[in-house]
């Protein structure tokens, strides 16, 4: 984003302290998490979304394989995603 230019910001999604904003003129995406802001592009947002979804699935698998349900249950193996 050019700091000298006033950018039009369009909110793409928002939930509490989390928001994704687009500047249609320059294509920059801004991800706001509370007081933290990340400026990125579409491809990086797509990759971040994929990584977060993968982490969500892994957490669910770990939760379902909890030893509390079965003393012989094996822990899910975490794999590298890079």
C-alpha cells in the first residue's frame, strides 16, 4: 500500500477482533487480529488459509485420539506441511 494515497478499504469478512480487508485499487489484503495487522496478497492469504485448515484438522484428530477415551489409543502423527 502506498502510504501517501488514500486507499478504499472493503471489508471481506469480520468476526469480533478478526477482520480481512481488501484495497481493490492495489490488491493488498489486510488481516487484522486484535492489535496486530498483516498486509499480504491473495496467494499468501490462500496459503495461510490452507495451513490453518490443516492445523484445525490435526487438532481435531488429536482430540479424537485422546488417551482419556482409550488407554491404548495412539497419538496422531503430525506431519510436516512444507
